[in-house]
């Protein structure tokens, strides 16, 4: 028999039972804490988003104008303005935009 200041005298069996209950309670509490801490320390990994392939744009071919030297009809006594108004063609505009002055020189002669 042992004496407990709070409960009085206990038999050896009661003391062993009490020790087992306290030990079981402590171990259960520790197991619960470890389980709770494990879920806090190792969060569920977030899935890495996968890139969605975007359609490759279809290349648009650039149109390169084919150069055809314009035939400028210069008439006797023709003014520059009259000649240009009569002969202004896309080909002449292309040559002017490329800073090619040979055709405008022909018109001015």
C-alpha cells in the first residue's frame, strides 16, 4: 500500500492502473500533437499549372510588288503636270517611293 496525499491509501494494483492510464493519456496526447503538427509542417503541395499551348499564328506572306518600268509617254510641248496626270501608274508611284528619279527625269526632258 502506498499513501497519496490527495486520495489516501492505494493498493499496488491501483497505482499500476493509474500509471497505465496516465501513460496512455500522455502517449495519446503526444500522438495527436504529432499528427496535428505534421499536417501543419507539410502542407499539401499545390499543383504546378501546365502551360496551354497557343496556336502558332500562320505567317502572312508579304506581297512584294514586281517592278515593271513604266512607259512614260512624253509628248511635245507637254507640261510636267499634264504628263504625270496622264501617266501616273502604280509602277511610277513605286519608282517614286523608292527614290528612283530616272523616270521623273525622263518626264522632265
